[in-house]
C-alpha cells in the first residue's frame, strides 16, 4: 500500500512479492517493481530509505543467523537493484534492517505473520532531517 506524511511517501510491499520465504534473492516480480522505484528516483528529486522487516520466525526458514541479517540482506538487495538498474547515486539511498522489531500486527496467525514480512520504500525530500525519516 501507499501512504504519505509531511515528509515523504511510503510504499509498503509484502515480502511474498519480492522474496521467497527465508530468502534475500529478488524474484522476477521484484525486479519489475525495482524498475518502477528507479523510475520514481529518476523522475523526482527524492531520497529513499529501504526498510527490511521479517516475521518473528522467518530467519529459521533460510540460511540467516537472525531476522536482523535477513531483513538487512533484503533491504540491501533492493538497494543494489535500484542503484544498478538506474545509475542512481548510492548517496540517495539507505538500507535499514528492522528484523521483527516493528510488526504491523500481532502474530496470532499465518496471515498476520505474512503482513509483518515486508519491505518499505520511503521516498523523502532531500532536506528532511534524518531523525524525521528513519522511523
């Protein structure tokens, strides 16, 4: 989904669209979505924070030591794809790992866990203070 605040615009994508469970390798669908992110970066003078999130048990499904590594690897994979796909300056992008520390909903069932597996793309003005955009 897409939402906005006074500083920027947030695009939230479920990990199922971008990665297999426990994986940080972009799917074919993800590569198409990254091309759309590149278009936004080329069209507008914005910066981007890519926030990786995992559900509480997701790292156990793959080869990552913890959800921190998994969510960070996913954010980094998305950042690499955007930079490589569009010649976007790396200084305009940050990749941030949140692990399972910021769930959208309590994980009471598989659907809730799926909602917490996500990557967020936060486009913001270059002049926005870091303290405003990292949350």
